[in-house]
């Protein structure tokens, strides 16, 4: 960690030190010298040619269709509950008569 701090605060890094760091990172010293964050983001952004992404934000189903199915299921359950309550009321009326 101390070495990292020293390297970050240095305006220039000796070639021998850069070679050692590159070897540890599994890179070439030339790759470290030519590193540019903007280039990295451009490469990543232009890698996907078919509008795909590392995360899939496109729905594989129609959300409105799923909503309508849920509403229909709720309506059916409500109708069955209402019918059950009506039957219960009829039974109770028959027992009281």
C-alpha cells in the first residue's frame, strides 16, 4: 500500500519500477504508458454491435398482458368469493327459517 501511495504521488516512474509493476499486473509496460480511460470506455461502449448489453433490460414478456392476466385472475377470484358468500347467506337464511 505504501508503494502504491509513492507511485501515485510521483510525477514520473522509473522504467525499472514500471516493468516490475507491469509484470505483477500481467501487462506490458507499454500498455501502462499508453493507458487512457476514455479509450477504455469507448472500447467497452462499442463492443456490443447488436444493441445487446451485459445486462438485459428488454422485457421477454409484454408487461401489459401480464397486468391484464393478473386483473382477470383477481376478477375471477372475487366472483368466486362473492358466490361463496351468497351461498353462505342462503344457507344461514334457510337455517333461521
